[in-house]
C-alpha cells in the first residue's frame, strides 16, 4: 500500500526517521498526471535509494498569470495507481496553504541560465521552480534527486541550485521517454486534440533533421535554423517560441558550429499547448 503524506510536518518527521535508520532517500519531484517519463525517473530512483519520495504538487508559483495553472490535470488517485508496482514509495502531496501561507515571501532565484530560452517566455517560471525545489529539499532531505532531460534547461538550473546553495544532494538526470512517433512524453500532451497531437510529431522530426544537418557537416547556424523553421512552418497548428542551437552548459547561442557538442532546443505552441523538446548533438 502506498502511503500519501499531505502535511509538511509529517513528511519532515518521516524523512528524519528514515535517515535516522541510516537509509537513503531519493526524491522525484513532479506535478502529477504521471506518465511513462515520470515512471522512468521513479524506477531509476528506486534502483538508487532505500526509499523513494514522489512529490506531486502543482506549484502555483511556477505558472505565469496567463498560464494553465487552473486547468492543469490533477489526478492524485490515478497517480497512486500508476505507482502501485513499486515498493518503498511514499507520495508527498502537500497543500498550497501549507507551502505558501499568506505571509510567504522568500524566494530562491538562479540569475544566469534561468534568463535564457524558456526564461524569456515564461516570466517567473524558473524562480518558482527553484523556490519550490528548495522547500522540497529542506523538508524531504533527499540524498538523490531525479529529473528528466526533457526539461533540459530546468535540470541545468537544478544542478546550479544544488551547487550554489550547497545542498548535499546528488542530482541525477534521466533520458527523455518518447511516444511511438517521437513526441516527448509530457503531462501537457493531454491537452492536445487529435489533430494537434498528430501535428506535434513534427517537433521531434525537427530535432532529427537538425541532428542530420549537424552530423552531415553543416556549420552555418542560420542555414540550419531556417531549414528547421520551415519544416515546423508546414504545420499550421504550430507556432514556434524559439528554436536554437546552444552551448549545452551555458545555453549561449552558437553562431559558428565547431566540433564541440551542441544542444538543439525548441519550444512551440501546438494550439494553446506549449511544448518543449531538445537534443544533444555531436557535430561532425
Ligand atoms: N518524457 C519524459 N522523459 C523523462 N522525464 C520526463 C519526461 N517528462 C517529464 N519528465 C520529468 O519529470 C519530472 C516532473 O515533470 P512534470 O511533472 O513537469 O511533468 P511534465 O510531463 O514535464 O509535465 P508538463 O508538460 O506539464 O510540464 C521533471 O524532472 C521532468 O523533466
Ligand atoms: Mg514539466
């Protein structure tokens, strides 16, 4: 039977008990509406630590005012069922009231990487992410924390948060799990109409095309990006927020492609749903 802890105090006591016995804790932070991508993180966490805490919390502070906070899927009982095959799992599903009482006004903000890519489109998003993660880290006191490569910029920021604030946590990144046609799994895929879902497959195709270009020896940033934008442009249901080739550590644009690995990153709106994807490529 999977235990669901809703109170911060109970979670902190539980973590203290576990650690007091010399056991390790792995934290898998999620916003719920669990899919195979999340389960792959849980599986990896399960292989690494004695106890896995899956936090399920739709964090209001990481949604900009114009975003989908109210309609975000909340499926706690279904999520519990999705986790039933794992042992030693605890779900931490705190309430807004407890995490953000009326007096709450202390924030954690990364100042460099969070300003790039999605940071330009989702105002305050990463500040909300680093703040809630700091709170979760303090309550759960994990030895390991698991994140997906799908949210590439987020995992860079998390590593920086852990380093800058000296959290004694080993951050582990797991590969992106995809649908049959390559679309990166995401809770927000649930929003897509059948037509939008079909059109969304072009995002992964675009990354594959970029990989081919780069591995084929193309070094001109502009030429590559124009080709990729055109490919996405064929899908009338999709609008690009950004598509770019950047340094995988700094997220700074690489205008002249050399031999070093690059990150091809994109964000697009499929209808009203904003999706992201990315791929590390080794140019030839
Ligand atoms: N397809 C995936 N493969 C691997 N990890 C994933 C995948 N999708 C999400 N994750 C990871 O799961 C963790 C929780 O993410 P989150 O709950 O935001 O899910 P999500 O699918 O990204 O939802 P949304 O699309 O609403 O942001 C993050 O570390 C995220 O990177
Ligand atoms: Mg997400």
